[in-house]
């Protein structure tokens, strides 16, 4: 067991803020009023209406397990690791649905953004695993 590095807590705080940002985007998405949906462009409106239910479940899993994993990391709990894994699996499912749509693949802004989200999700899982190995997080 090694001493917890000074950067660990700021990174855990960043992880929580990052995942809360995702949760906020999720809540805005799923609580969008019919009026707000009507204001979307035709392509966005069609995509919003045609997304499968499992996409919304995957999206919810990605953000809420990410939030919970970040809380676990901040509290230095080992249960952060499986939660980050579940978050990553939700993100992968979400991206499979997202990138199966030709109109999304054609939007050049989506790929870098989802790439960044994926890179951070993988990094948080790897950080939690390292923290376990190094003894920076506890069992209980």
C-alpha cells in the first residue's frame, strides 16, 4: 500500500463534475417538453423520436453509474471500480446505437466528442483499478 498521491482528490472531484455534467445532459434530454422537441430541426426531431428504448437505458446507465463511481472514487471506496465498468458498458451500448445511424456518422462534431467521453470513461476505470492495486481506496 502506498500513500495516496496529492492529485487523486482533485481528479476524483473532476470525475464527479464531469459525470454530473453528463447526468445534467441526460436529464435535459429525457425531460424535453413537446414544445422543445418541436423546435428541433427536422433531422434531430426524427432522430429523437426514433431512438430505441434501450438507447435511453444505456444512456442512463452510462451517466448514473459514472456519477456513482465518481462518488465512490471521491470517498475512496472499492465499489467505484465495478460502477465505472458498468458506466463504460452503458457508454459502449449508447455509442453502438448512436453510430449505427448514418446521419450521426456524417456529423463531424459527434465523433470527437464521443471519443473524448469514451477516453475519459476508460481513464476513470483504469484509475479506479490502479487505486485498488495501490491501496488508495478501501473495501468498505
